[in-house]
C-alpha cells in the first residue's frame, strides 16, 4: 500500500491499456470540473479490482484524493455501513481520536445545520456520548444526510476519486444514498468508481 492507502502492484497491468486510457480521460475531465461515474463490471477474477487499483494509483500520483469503501457480504443488512465507510475515508476519521475528528469535521462543514452535523457525526461513529440525537424517522435521516453530503460535494474545490468496491454487497440504505450522490457528480470535479 502507498501513502494514500491504495494498494499498488509492482507488476505492470497487461492487456488493459484501452481501459486505463479511457479511465484516465474520465479522470482528466473530472479534475476539470466535469465529474463522471464509472461502473466496472465483469466475471470474478477478470481484473476489476486490479484496474480500480491502477486508476486509484494514477489519481493519487496526480495529487487527486482517493477515498475507498469496501462492501462485504456480512454487512449487507447493516444500514449505512458502506456509505459510512466511504465518508469516514473522505473526512479522514479513521485512526483519529473521536473528539479531534469531531472538531475537524465541524471546521470542515461549519455552515451545516447543527442537527444535520450531529447526524453526520453519528453516522461516522464519532458521536459525543453526552449529546443526544433528536429522534428522527430513518428515511428523513437518510434524506438529510444525503442533502448534506451532496452540498459538501458540490462545494469541494479539489478533485477526488470515490471507489466503492464489491457494490453487489452494498446495504440498501447506502445504495440509496450513493444513488442520490451520483446525481450531483457531473457538476463536481469527482470521479466515482
């Protein structure tokens, strides 16, 4: 793994020059403000993950932030699991003290509605145990979090690549949130794989 957490391979990727070139073009367009969504599908063992790792390494080499989440079969019924993992990566929460992570998040999204910010802090697993969340309908929670994440994505200045691996195991709530997230991607400088 390199400094971005992206696993790299020492051996060159073979037989995928066309695919790499196509994704490089999407990455360049995204960095220029025309975001894109790329679905990588195929039979098991065909090299999907390797292609995604290569693209992630290309992005990281261009100083493009790369954030990844992996869906797992045993978490398919855990609401918000995949999206929480992706957002934890995007906000740099992993490996940080919860209090420090909350302070950093508050500074990052200072203009957010305070209740929405508490929902996001809870989603990221860094909630202050002394602070009570307002009771909210699960669907309303998803909608409010989606609106906040979309607003932040539209405001992001630097390019980013978001990777969701093994999406066939994604939980239903995360799938819904990511589908809504994808609607704003063309207006951003992001590439979602």
